[in-house]
C-alpha cells in the first residue's frame, strides 16, 4: 500500500509540475503580449469569477472524496455513486441560478471591480460556473476512487487547451483590454473541454448517477465549512483586487500604474512564491483519501504516521525552493518578465514559502479528519490580518503590503493548524523537523546569496539560473540529507518492480 502511495504521489507530482510549468510559461507569454496592465485586468476578472465558483462548489469535491473513502471503508458501492450525484446536484442548484442572475444584472456589475473595463470581460466566464463546478465534483470522485492518472491527465490537458487557444487568440494583439478578453475566452474553452472529457470518463469507467438522498445531508454538513473557508479566500482576493489598486491610486499612482503594480505583485511575483503548491497539492491529493479511510476505521497510529509524513514533506519541499527564490529571484524575474520589482518582491518574501507550505498541507490534513469548522475559523483570523496589513501598510510600503499580509495570514494559519494537529494526534512530532528545515534554509540561503553575487558579475540572468539553480538545489539537498530530513527509501520504492 505504501508503495502505491509513493508511486501515485510521484505520478501526480510529475503531471502537476508539467501543468504548473505550462501555466507559468503561459503567464510569461501573457505578460509580454498584453503587458502588466492587461495581465492585471485578466487577473481581476479571474479573481472575481473564482469568488462565485468557490462559493458554489469548492468544498464539494473534497467532501465527495471523503464520503467515498468512508463508503469504501464500509464496502458501500452505491454510497459512492450517491455522493457523486449529490455533489453535482448541489453545485448545479447554486451555479445555474447565480450565472443567470449575474447575466441579467450585467449592467450593474461595475461595483465588483476597481476598473470598469473588467465587467464586460467577466461576463464571458459565466457559462464556466456550471461547467467547471460539475467537473470539480467528478474530480473529487477520481480522488475518492484513487484514480490519480485520469485526474492528472485531464488537468494537464485542460491547461494545454487553455494555453494553445490563448496563444492563438492573443497573437498579434497590442491592446491590453482586447488581449485580456481573448485570454478569458481561452479559459472558457478549456472549461468546456474538461467538463466533457471528465463526464465521459466517469461513465465509461462504471460511474453512475443514482438517488442522492442518502448522501445529501452529510455532504452539505461537511462541505459547508470548507466552502465557506474557500469562499472567504476568494472574497479576500477580490477585496485585495479592489482595495490595493484603490489605495495605490489614493497614494498618488495613476490608474494604469496602479493596475500595473497590482499585475506585477499578484500576477507575477506571488505565483512564483506559490511554485511549491504543485508538489504540495499532489501529495495532499494522494494522501487525503488514505488518511480519511484510516480515520474512519479508527487506526490512530496510521493517521498519526500519515500526518507526520505529509507535513514533513511540505517542510522539505519548502526548504528546497526557498534558497533558489532568495538567491535567484531577481535573475528569474529579469529573464521571465524583465521586471526588477517582481524580483525584489520574490527575494524579500521568499521565506514566507515555509508557512505557506505548512498551511496548505495542514488544511488538507485537518479537513480529511473532519475538522472543517476549525480550519474555517483559523483562516478567518489570518484573513483579517491580511486586510489589516493592506489597509495600514500600503501608504508606507506600497504594493509590498499585500505580500506582507499574505505571509502573516499563512503564519497564523500554520501555527494554529499545527497546534490542533498535536491535540488530534498523540505523539505527533513536527517541531524538530521544522527547526531542521529552518537550519537548512538559513545555510542554503547564505550559500545561494554568495554564489549569486559571484555569478551576476559574469553571467546574464539565464546563465545565472542554469548554473546557480542546480548548484543551490544540490547544496540544499545535501544539507537536508545530512540533517536526516529525508532518505532514499521512497525513491527505491517508486522504481521498484515489486
């Protein structure tokens, strides 16, 4: 069983890494084709859309996966089908009316955006509410059935469709608003693709739509706190999309300049800080169903072991990534975006990757253990800190206030989540591993900083990345190995034929 988990995690991570890399390259193409202003408009439209999408379906896939794991523990096949049907019914009951209301009230949507040019572009995304919410439920069924290969392939193909359509549509476009519109059209095309393919695969592999009555109540009860938390996250992003440009304008920036600063921070720098989320999400997807089954079977030792390994993996991934972002953030930003500001934001805030990774992983772990209400409360506390940082610090440090707020939110969430996990899992020991991670990061950042200082005197940005990146990664991996943060045993299991 452990061998299957390692292989599945490696498989999902590989596909997810390719997918995220493709998205990252596409964002570079967008930034160069439609500029920071167009990227800012595109980002705001997606941010507001994600609020409605998150409110409709974000908690359902995770809950469907957990209910299916519970049904598996009881050998209840019909219960698994009922959970999927209940999930689709719940999402459609919300998304279809919301999409219709937003379309009928399209003339009054200006209040949602800090820039009036976003409203018309936003309407293009409305059909995607129903389509992608249904797909998200089917995606949850893939997790619950541990069908990680179909899930990974569809996710990658969805992204590939968006990138191909987007590149074709924005080719030769110079107007930022028109470019943002075409980029959004590419997004909706990718939603249609993933919806059609996922439904087809679900039915071909024996999936059925049955009476959802028996699973409706537990689905709604468990998914509501998760949906509320993720909706709050989307509302937070939407509030940032409104507040930050407005506060920058109030501080003396012009409208286009404020939108460009927002585009650099949210559309360029922050995605670089979230690079580890690909691997974190892959591990969480694979571990969550197994953890839920062990939890419902009351295998406390197995649960504690799964939790410790999952959180340790998140810390290890963060330790590998932080030194590279710290030392080469400027070179990467210069090469990809020709943006000095992006490089400064990434370098200064690279250390926030550690609490981000811990927060992401512990949220998934706790939700798999029926602690949705607690994670919602902790998120709200962190969100309040984010808004406070933006409101208070923007007049003094400008766009940096957003990243400071994001870091504060994740620090609070990570600390509270770890505290709760220690109560839920007796004998859980994560503190020592965190200190090892901090020690590795400190030494590796020192090495990376010195190396980067030498390389930048002789090499252009791309060469710095090609030479410095592997050397820093090897140094960090060596330091982590010496401190016994990992062994080669999982690698042997992945490649084992047995």
